[in-house]
C-alpha cells in the first residue's frame, strides 16, 4: 500500500482541516485531492504556502468562535414553554424531546439548531423549569431555559374533591 503526504487546502471531513499535513494513499491524492484543488503535494515551495494556509485557518476558526458566542448569548435570553397532558397524580403522558425543542425554536424564534447539538440525558417528563445545554462549538455551549407546564389543574384541587367523594362510595358499597 503506497502512502504519500499532502497539505490540505480546505476542511475535508474525516481527513483534516486546512494547513494539515496528512498521509493518504497515493491514488486518492493523485486522482482526487490534488486535481480538484483540495490539496497540494508536499514540496519545499508548497511548505512555504503552509503559513498562508495557517493564517486562513486561524481567521476561519476565530470567526466561527465569535459567531458561536453571539449565538449563545441570543439563545441564553430565550425561554420556551411546553404544555404536557398529565394525570391526576401529576405523571406526564408524553415527554419533551430534543426534536420538540428543535421544532419550537424554529417555529417560535426562527432559530435553526440541529437536534443532535441539544444535550438531553433523557426526555423531560416532569413539570417545572429546566436548563438544557446546547453545544454550538467545541469551546462554546449555550443554556436554554425550558418550562414544562401541566394542561390539567393542580392535584391539590383534585384531592379536595376526592375526599368528599370517598364517603359516598363507601355508603354505596355498604348498601
């Protein structure tokens, strides 16, 4: 298996980023990467170009980091409300998943985030307020506030009604 070293000119998923020197098979380099302009052969002249590529990479990464920071601040100001059907005991019949959060952000705030970036250990099934982290960049995470409410009235009112209904049931069953 013949292997050669090349200098990447752009990001190639699974291979590397611009200005990386990587080893690939000669055929892949000769037939695809170099002719399409995605890589240079490693020569003394091309090694001098490496500094220019490193500057380009640093600028791109700095821009991505600044964009992620701005986006994290925007997401930090948002609070999403979800309503779940619950039983008399307060147990939810459904749950709030990463897909639900993604859809709600898109419809209510016109923000598009991949659901795989939303970090939920498990779907949310309890009412109350939660903070969900969203990984925007390998150095930047945002915190989104979520409030899950019940669609039925609180269980306290239901207990008061149930207390008056119990004696009636006992009298009926005794009769």
